[in-house]
């Protein structure tokens, strides 16, 4: 569900930005021109600040930053996987929550597997 929300929010943002661009091209004006100038100057200052720190950044530093980023990313995905694993969907994926024959998910894996041969036998009897 969250993936769909993120997807459609991103799609809406892209459509909104393209709509602004089409409006600008058709009318010959720039929307939010005063704010754009302020944002551009602030962004230019940040770029100059970053370029001033560039001489302190070396390949070993970048490698360590990359390793740190990947470890944090791995920890984040592990946390998300643990949280999802504790939900009902996660237990269904693991096979711990299977139908018990009554339509609800209260059965165990072995009970579910035991019922499969009997289901096949019932279908053979009904087809003959």
C-alpha cells in the first residue's frame, strides 16, 4: 500500500512539474520567478561551499563514506524486514499462517499440508 502511495505521489509531482513547464512555454512567463531567484542564489552558495571542501575529500574518505552509507542502508532494510515479518502478511509469507479449512488463517503449516492429499482424493472421487 505504501508503495502505491509513493508511486502515485511521485507521478503527481512529475505531472505537476510538467504542467508548470507547459504553462511557462505557452504563456511566456515564469511561475514563481521571485522565489526561483532566491532558491538559485541559495543553491549557488551551497555549491560554492561544497567546492571549498572538495580538497579535503579524498578517495579513502569517499570509500569510507560509501561503506557507511551502505551499512546504514542495510540496517534500514533489515529493520523494515523485521517489522514486516512481525505482521500477518509476513507470517503468511514465511508459511506460519495458513488456512485451517474454515476460511480463516488459524491453521499451521503441517495441518495445511496434511489436508492437501485428502483434497486431491476428494477431487478424484467427484470427477469419476
